[in-house]
């Protein structure tokens, strides 16, 4: 082998090592972004569950108020105001 071939091989090996390091850094950055996304998804999911529970509670309260109003109106209908 000539000296020039060894020099080219060395340059290629250095380029591969450099690219591998870049890919490792990018992979670490992407993994961190993924983890942040997962944490955010968990937060949003918890907020959604809480909001759904509140909506169910408000709906139950609404139904209760509606029923009470209907009962009051029925009582008024039963009164002889004439």
C-alpha cells in the first residue's frame, strides 16, 4: 500500500468518527425532545382528565338544577291563583 492510500483511509476513518459523534449528539438531543414531549403529553392528559371530571360535575349539577326548577314550576302550576 502506498502512503497516499493510507492517508485517504485515515481521512475517511476520521470523517466516519466525526459523523458518528454528530449523530450521537443529534440522537441525544432528539431523545431529550422526545422526553420533553412525553412529559408535556402527560401534563396535558392530566389537565384533560381534570377538565372532563369538572364537565361531568357541572353536567350533574345542571341536571339537578333543571329538575328542581321543573318541580318548582309544577308546584306553581298546581296552585290556584285565581
